[in-house]
C-alpha cells in the first residue's frame, strides 16, 4: 500500500457583518485609534450579532470550504472544530455543526486557544496518514466578543470574532505535513485566562460581581512569550523538514499583533510578499486567525499547488504550535460512493435550521 498524504482541497472563511473600528471603541473605553494601532496594528475587527453564536460562524465557513472543495456532507469522515468559545459547555459545538451540515461522521472539539487550528491540522493529518479517514473538515472559530471586559482597554481592543475552515483529503501525492511541533507550558496558564464558567469558579453572584467571567490577559508576558517562542519553534520544524527560510513560499502566522508578526518575519528574512498579515482588519480571532488568513491568501492566489507554507501560533495555555505544510494538487479526487451516508438521508437536513440557537431557542442559523 502506498503512503497517504493530506491534500488541502477546500477553504473558506466567515466574519460577522458588524465591523467595530478603533474609533467605535474609543466611545466606550479610554482609548484612541492611534493608541491601538501603534501597539497592535489593529484598525478594526468584527463582532458577532446577538443572534450569532460560534456554531453560526463555523457553519458558514464550512459551507464555503466545502463548496470550494466540491464535496458534500456525505463525503466527510471527520469534523474537527478548534475553539475556546463554544455555544455551550455541553453539548460539544462540533456535534451541532455536524448535524447542521447534514454529515454522518464523527466530530470533536479541540480547546487549545489560539494554537487550536495548527493542533487540529496535525490531528487531521494523523487520521489521514493512517488510512482511518479520507476526508476531514477542520474549522477554527471564536466569538470572543462575548468574553471581553469593555472596561479593560488593554484587552478589549485586541480581539474579534470569525471562523476559517479547510477540507483535507487523503491522496498518494507527496504533499501535506512535512514537520510539526506542538508545545505547552502550563506554568504560564494565568497569562491568558477566563476564570469562569468552569469547575474552579462555577457561575455565581460572586463571579459576576468580581467579573471573573471576562477574559484576562497579561499582554507584556504574552508578548515576551510569543517573540521568544515563535522563531525558535519554527526554526526547529524547518530543520526537521530539511528546509530553510528561502524554501518557504508563504508564512501564515497567528494574527495577534502586527509587531510580533514583523519580528518573526524579520528574524527569518522573509519579504512582505511571503507573509500574510490581516490583523489590521480582524484583530486577534484566536483559533480562527490562521485559517482566516490562509483562506484569504488562497482566495487571492498567493499560494499555488506545490508551494510550501509555514504556520506558527501561540496563545492560552500557554501553548504554541508550528507546522510546515506543502500544498498538493488542491483538487478533490473522484467522489467515492458510500452506502452508509447520503446527502438526503434520514436524520439531519443539509441546512442549519435545527441547530440550537445562541440564546437557547431553536432557530435558523443560515438563511
């Protein structure tokens, strides 16, 4: 049997319609457009509407990625959702999305903060290489706006909402993951933390009064961690893959801060045309940041079949992840007939009408 590799055949992204500029935030908290841009490079971000939950964003991004791939829900063997802001603690948002898409396959959620997409990419690769699954949908999504303390000007200006998705399919082409590194240092866990809800601080009046349900971040510590970790991790995976910075066709880093991205690009001598930067328009969308940036880059034809991409992320945990990934033909192989799944089979329909809504009622998610 020939070895199997991961062919990226579909991509798509979605951001809520509501755009929040720096000037908009200056009406709420003591800040300014100049203050935010000079420290982060962010000009605007998207915030979900009241009736939009993480599942809404995932479904739309997934449909777009599946359309590009030219596959249906019956072709999916596994769905992976990377998010730290699911609709509910239970049920897992991955099951909601599986049902909404009309898929009949396994689904699971990865909670690894901003590094979630790269962790998910590595996970999908393992299932494909072993021959366990042929076609995997991977989504990174967040609605962080629900967790922002709008009195904390150092944190609330940095984040935004969105989702990005890719479809990976098994192939005998020599492509996919060349090398990767997944890292974690729990000693820095409190650098980025939402203390409730959870078993350490169950929902209570005290939690509300002490504002423990909002995201807290030590920006200085996270900045030092990122600049220390990104370069060294990426250097290790390049060495493992036998590549040098000159071999990288496109660098797609986590979009947390323009200064951090510039630091990493300079460290590797990468020119601007090889670095994807969209943090100015989206802010930090956590697990959604890399797939949104990747989707935009592929849609703009900044990468082509045979190109080698470098991903690197860092975030809550503290965690980090790097990967070198080579694009294959980027086209799906002929659809296989599978008797166990059908686009019109009993159970879920191919739309989102029966997914649990963002406020607990059953409602349509995508028109």
